[in-house]
C-alpha cells in the first residue's frame, strides 16, 4: 500500500478504503486514543436532547459513540470506509438498537442530523477535499444543525494527518457556517496539548 501514502501536505493520492483498511490490518492506528477524547466528552455532557440525530464520520473504533450510548443517547449513526473497524463495531453493538453502523463513503452518505461530531476525520482527508467536506457537512445537517469536534492547530511534515490553522479554517467554513466556538483546547490529552482547536459551528440557511 506504500503507493497510497502521502508524502506532503499537497497530496491528492487516493486515501481510499484499501489504504485505511491496510492501516487497521497492520494496526498502524496512531490516531486511536483508546478512549473518548476529553474535549468531545466534555461537549457531549452539555447536549441536553438525548434523541438528537448524531453522526460520527470516519468513526474508527468510535469511543465517542460508546460514550454517547452510555449517556443515554438513542439515535447515533457512525460510518467508516474501512471494513475492519465497522465489523468490530457491528459485533460490539449488535444488540443495541440505538446505533446504526454503516460501511461506506461519507461523501455518498445520505441523511439529516442535528449534530455531527468531528474527531480525526477532517485531518485524514487530503487538503484538496476540504471544500467538499464543508459542503457535505452542510448538506447532512438539519436546519440549525451543529458540527462540533476537534481540528489540528498545527502543521505536519507529511500526512495523514493533515493539519492547518484557525485562520485557514475560518476562511474555509465561513460561507456556510456560523462560528459558535473555535478555540484552543485546554483539556486535550497530553500528546496533543496546545495543538487542537475545539469547533462548534452552526449551519447557515442558504437561499
């Protein structure tokens, strides 16, 4: 799979299902925290409506979904393009009616959600796909829906992950989202301290 690896931040080679499946098979999943990310956990604790329609794209092992279920949320959808983590999740939650686990391409997914949680999905996409990401998020969110989660506030020599800056993200999202929050996290895990922005963006209605 070496031909699929990106060598620099301008990479637009296919980080496709085969690439990500290979990472899971080889257990080269350095992005996996082994737990729900503390900033996302803290945010989930503020969401009052347990029936909110929630999507987690690029879910991986999805500790976020597990935490949502533990907190009593009833309408969770997770999607990943790699078969291995999807199979694990389907087995793990096979008797839980409150979560739908989808194997597929996020950009082909259809639905309407009140909340989409961003956790290491944006940074896994080549930067050339970022505008497409923004518009797909807008499409999937219900009116006044929220996109919330984490973006890297740093650059990397190669990717994935691909980083960026607050200024870049403000330009990227401003056309179709209102900014409720985009601040440096003070509760990141130690290896990511001072390198994560927490975002809470509200969908703009477009005429």
